[in-house]
C-alpha cells in the first residue's frame, strides 16, 4: 500500500475519500516574499504604478485564486471557504513585500493548498503589475507557516527554512 493518500494500491492517482471524516474548524497560514528594486518598491508604496493599486489588486487576485484552488490543483477537493485574509508587510530596507494569507473553514479537509495558492497568485499579480518597471523581481519563500484542525492536528513552522 502507498504511503501517499492520493495514490491507490495499484499506483494510480485518486481523490481522497473524505466522506466519513468529521468536520472540524480548519485554518492555514502561508507566506511568500516578493523582492524588487528600491525604485519599484517606492512606486508601489506611492501608488504610482500605471496599472493601478498593486496591493489591492494582488489581494483580490489572491482571494479569487484561493476560491479556485480545486480547479488548479489536481485531486484537490472543492471546499466552502468561510474566510480568507491577505496581508502585505512592506519592508523598505529590503525592498520587499511579504505576503501572508489565512484561510479558514469548518469542514472535512484542510485549507493549506488554498492558503498557498492565494500567496502564489498574489505574488504573481505583484510581478505582473510591476514587470514593466522591474523584470528582476524575485518571488521566494512560499511556504506553509501553520495549520490547525483535522486528524493531523496543529503544525507551526519555527523558521522559513524549518
């Protein structure tokens, strides 16, 4: 038998059957970082990027992406998300923007993929809106910071490299 829940005894892909799983409150927090030139950072901060308000657009894109995760990731369950929060932490000294997402629901499966998808698409949106100014932007450190709920319990990452 495979130790991966998405692979059956014959080695074929499958969607995990969550029918008998007990619904619980589930939450996941993910983060990512977009690093850029100081001039690009200033343009975002001053809301002078020609395409519009970068962070508000990235927030909307991240929320939309979280809601569409099951359409993007094979074998991911469509779920009824009850809350998505996306925050940006600009760091002028590093010319970077940390993106943090929190996704919650009361259900039978976790929301880690939705939180990670939201971070990824928010970061890609920042890149897309600013690429005419800075093609050297770097998207990095996309990772799950914490999750709770379900049989596997609580996970908290101690450091990004943990």
